[in-house]
């Protein structure tokens, strides 16, 4: 048995990028920052890690509608790594979190409790219309310019 599960709680570093595929599927990309305090030689420092998160369908629509830079969100999903070759023949890799669950934390402006928002957005278990972000790309991937 294998498990590919990611759980993140962090803040958006930019407004969501929301696009539509040719088939009408809404896709949103989030830049999510998570932080941790690390002790190094008796001194505490903050370490920030940046994650690329991809949402599909209604979750993507709601991310575009309710989230802005600084918003805090809870994400559950799976890691997906794709690779490609540059014009110079160099191999490049990109790892993203394909989100299955998104929960808003705090207000629309980020931070503490505030405006009422939907609590959770869960993707359907099987996504036949969602583009494959692995090594095999679908026709719809070409029209997502990010």
C-alpha cells in the first residue's frame, strides 16, 4: 500500500490565478506559504516554504471568489511532479499539490474570524474532466498559460 497525502495550512502569497480550460473546467493556482520556527545555535529563526497548489471545478471557482493575497487556507491533496525539457535540452521538474479539500480559515482578508464563508470545498473522488498534470498532458493543458 502506498499513500500520497499532503496537508498544509498557510497563507496565500498572491491572489489566486483562475483560468478555464477549453472544456469549461475552472482551474485555480495558489501560491501558499507555510512557516515554521527553527532553533539554530540557540537562536530561533523562521523558515518559510512555498507550495504550488492546483484546484479544479467548484473549489477553483470559490478560491477565485473568496481568497486574496494573505488569506489563510487549509489544503488536503496529493503531490504531483511533472517534468519537461528546456530549449537547451535541460531537464526541469515542478512539484504541485493537487488539492482535494480546501477550507477557508479566517476572514476574506486573511487572519481571524470574520465574514461568513463556505467551510469546505471537496473535489469529487474521480476527476475525468481534470487535466493530467503528470508526464502525460491533455489537450486542455495547452490553454492554461501558467
